[in-house]
C-alpha cells in the first residue's frame, strides 16, 4: 500500500540522522534559522503495575523498559489495569489475525506489520482468522458503544495481544498504543536484537474530544509533500486526527486553482524573507489527503481572507480596489492586506477557490481564516466572511474560521477556532450562543511557534515563552466559561514565519505536540504533569530512533543515552 512505502521512505530518511545500533544515543537538537517577533502585543483512572520479574537473563535487560504498564503511554488511556503475572513475547512465528477481514481492519493490520517487521525481522503475515495463540488479533466486534468510533480495548496476555474496536480508527489507535508498549526499538528500520516483550494487562480507551488537531503553516514557508507526510507519521503516533493546512497568506499562495494560474506562477514564487516558494498541485494535495486518511487524519484546508491575502493580491490586480497588484510582501508584518470586498471579481475568486477546495477535500471542514483583517472595514469584513461561510455551506462543507469570524453572520454549525487574542473570549462566547462549535487553540498554551526560552533561536514570542508544561497545564473546557459544551476539541498551530525545514518543524512541535495530544485525548481528571513528565520522557528514545529533532527540555528527565 502506498502509505506504507511512503512511511518507509520517510523513516529511512529520518534514520540517516540517527545513530548506529539501537539508535538510542543522544542526538544534538540543532536549529538552523532565526526569527524576530511581530509587533502583536502580548496579552486516569489508570492503575500502576509493579515491576515484572524478569523471566530469563536475556530478558532482564528489557525488564526496566516494561517495568510499568503505562510508563511509556502518551496519551494516557482512560483505563489501564496491569496484569503483572502476564507478559506477551512477540516471537518469530507470530501472525497478525484480522478477525473479520474487513478492509479497514486489514489496512490497520498491514500498517502495524509494516512497523513491526523491520526491527523484529519476523515475517508477521497478516491473515484472516480468529486469532492464533502467540499473535496479535485485531477485531471490529468490540460491540461496546461506550468506545465510540475511535475507542478500543487492548488485552495483553501471555498467549497473545487482542485489540478490539467498533471501527477501524479505534484499531489504529490500539495499534499505536501497542507500539508504545513494545518500546522504542520497535521504531527502528533495521533488525534489533529483541526480545519483544509486552507487559500484561487490559486497556480500555477512547478520546475526550473528537477534534484533535495540528496546524501547519505552509504559506510563510512552503514545505514539500514529503515533509507534511513525515509530520503526519509523527502526529498519528499520538492519536491526532486532524491536520489543518494554512495554505495562503501574505507571503505565499500554496495550492493550484484552475482558472487562476497566477496564484501559483506569481503568488507561490517566494516566502518570508524572499526565500524559496512552492505550491501543491492538485495531485500533491490529493496525495497528502490520501496519506493522512491512511493514518486516520482528516485534512482541513485554510484559505485566509479577507486579510492575510497579499500573495493573491499580488497575483491578480483585479482583486485590489485600486486595480494595481502590489509586490509580494515578504516581511512578517500583519494586517496590511485586504480583498476588495463587494467587487464582482472578488466574489468570483472566493467562490472558485472554495469550490475547488471543497471538491478536493473529503473531510467536513473548509477553513476561511478571518483573523487580523485590520485593513478591512467592519461592514466589509462582515459581508465577505458571511459570503465565504455561506459558500462553504452551499458546497456541502462546514465552515470553520479563526474566532474573529463571529463578527459576521454565520451558518449555525460554523466552527470557531479560539486563539485567545484581543476579544477571543467574547467571540468564543458568541460562537457557543449561536449554537456553533469551538476548537481551542489558546496562543498562551498551544502556539507551537512560540519560543521555549528566550534563548531558543527559532520562533516568535508575542504570546509568551512556552517552556513545558505550558501546552499541558490547561483545561479546554474552562477557558471560556459557559462554553464547555460547544468545545469539540483542541489544535496546536505551528506558524512558520521562522521555520523553513523539517528539522525546524520537529524542533518546535516536539515535545509540545505530545502535550497537546494528551490534553485532547485523556480525561481531565486523569491528567497531571507529575504523571505525564515521565511518560513524555519515555518518548525521547523513540524520537531518537526515528530521528525526530525534538527539543530536549530540561523540565523532563530524559533517559540517559544507552
Ligand atoms: C497569529 C496570526 C498569524 C501568525 C501567528 C504567529 C493568528 C490566528 N493569526 O495567529 O498570522 O502567524 O499569530 O504566532
């Protein structure tokens, strides 16, 4: 399957930065770019297990790794009951049984096999059947409504692992949990010595929120398909299910639109600081969408309007009120561009772009931006956003926008993305009152583009300095009082004014995106930094094996190089 070969390709690229053997030695976290701040003002019910006795001298070296059932799990499951008397050993004759042979379960089984085969060196055939002792059984007959479409149960016994779910997404998430239980060496591309032990117990798990998102700004700097797919690989390990792509801004337009060729010949030609541009062809975009789907991630495309639209204004003079196309503004100043509202060409443009994106996008949402339109009058803003949102609705999708869109008349189901700037709370309150939904991206917690410390070379700092645990220590349901029922989830935006490579993306995203993932998945009552920090530390060795350029925050006791 295509997704699998892609994943392998990315993993081998990643491993070129890795190290020999188990790949567990420290990788220096390096950064390559620098940036400056814009002028924006600041404003479980889980049970623990005791260490398992090692069963042989060869296993004793792994006993620490399997010491506790949940010690490596991010996000923390809803319920995990250890069975210290049991241990499953994945052996050379193991097979992956797909109980009902359905296509969705088959896809998950093949994906899991693709991950497990290189490090184990085992054949791990995927077969249809009821589950043979010594193997991994996947089944879609969980028959438990409380699990929903994304939940799963995972039982680890001496004689096998069984993952059950109501839908394929749940099986996929169960498989991600199994990866974590197997330990970091399972992420390696080359054969590892094993043994492959899984601590015994039972997990019952399902997400707190249905929208668990990451945003990638591919407009300020363009990132190729392979980089986006690599980020998808990483996000999917943490049960993230939405990828919001910020496809246009002042500095660049990043998707081909039929009938508007200058958006790419002109609008995509550069990036922040005058750097190299780029754009996705429709085939590229479809490839990203398909790759994301194979990882149970839905793409949310964003075209920002009526502000943050400089690249389009530079491409087509007719979109400007004075009929003159300005040069592309490659600075990171905000609020200087606006579509010419009311002009026939503007309406034609907005409808064409939304229509094509709706055609290309299988997911339910089209994001229309709507933030920081400081060069648009209030009445123009209201009419443009209302028209764009209605166009999305007419095209069969649900409109989504930064919470500022609450200044306009919106279709009832429109999703507002709270980012806590200026009147953010007021807008979020308005969204809840009109019966809309909210995705929470408070800049002071989950803006992954903000610096970790004053010394961080990459990143901005208008929303503060975000060391750990800033992205972890908050509750999405209480930021806007009275709006908790409207909250459908959480998203970690990664703006790219200062980021221009995969290494930059990874450095700013990890470990903070893992914090966001647990905020979005795990019940609030089960979350505590003291429990999370050691589980986060356990991700470090896996990231090193995968070659992920994460920030080794001093707030976490990362395992020593081994
Ligand atoms: C703001 C702004 C973006 C910037 C980002 C940088 C929103 C919604 N609009 O967030 O254009 O890139 O901050 O942190």
